[in-house]
C-alpha cells in the first residue's frame, strides 16, 4: 500500500483542484510508492512543467529529504520553455510554505546538464517527457545527465506514453508515443540497468493510433470531435524503473 502521507498530500488543499481531478488517471501515490520514494531521500524531478508532481514531492521531502527540480532553461530554444519556467518560479515564490525548500536547476542539453551535484541523488523521476526529448533528438543527453546526478545504486523512475511494440522512431518523433524497448535502449546506453515495470498507469482502451497522436486524448483533445477521445481517457502509459549500478 502507498505511504498514507503520499495519499494525503495527493488530495491536500494546496494542490490545484484541476490537478487533484486527474489523480484517478495519474495514480500519484501508487506511482511514487512503486518507485520507492521515501521522505529522507534526495530526489531529482526532471522537467516538472507547472508542478503537478512537485505539489506532492515538495512537502513530502521538506523535513527530512531534499528535492532538486531540473526545469527548462531561461535560454531554452522554444518560447514556451522560458514562459513555463517563469510560471513555475512565480508559484514557488507565491507559496513558500509548499515550495520553499525546492532547489531549481536548469536542463538544456548539451550546454546545461548539471542538474544536481554529481552522485548525490537517490531517485530521479520524470513523467511524460521522454517523447519530447526524442522529438528534439536529445534523449541520450538527458539520460546521461540523470546518470551523472544519481548515486551508485540510485534509481530512475519513468512514466511515458506507450507506443505499440512495432512503432518505429519516425512514429515516435510525430505521435508522442514511445516503445518500451526504446526507453530501455536509451537507458542502457547511458549505463542504467532495467529493474522493474508496473501497469499502474496502463489504459487498455488506448490504441495509440490517433490522428494527432497522444494529443488527441485528454487532457489535450486536439482532434475535433472530442467525445470518442474522452471515452478512451488518458493515454496508455508505461511505468518503468531503472537503477545505476553500484560502484565496483
């Protein structure tokens, strides 16, 4: 069973109501429990956008742990990157009781990749981001940065939109869906060992073949008549855990 404190924080009043409404499809307490989160860990959250998971991680780790957030760089190549970073940082300043102990770093390969002191992190986490790195042809740079930040024996937890096993790299560039095998390939190339998978975030109703890729489904709904996509629900997602080998 997930830590009761995680379950409590997932429903807490400091969270945005629209974020709480998605708990049923994102399963935050169960997902973080699967990744082995403990309140005394040093954790790295990679590209948190507006802080959906940070709302839970920051207060959970505030007393005994440490949370680094690797966010977009102010020098990010796309205009929305600096805008999302600014919105995140404004909220941190506005709500110090929740976010006051979070340390923000920037990630913008290949120039900015020092996301935490090397070898300091117990657990690195990223949620629905791998497809963006693939689209930018930077996935290997990102995984190398996580590997550098993690302690020997530290874990990497990934949630990502799951493509059908037959999907090719061109499809992954366009649809937002990624095969499990490709995530494992990237992780292995960085030095990680695959450890475990969970179906916590699976959705068997998602066929992963929509006209606008993953963005056809909630919460995006970009493909016209929204009712068929609402009935499917959010994407089918893999939930994978990897580990940096122990020092030899």
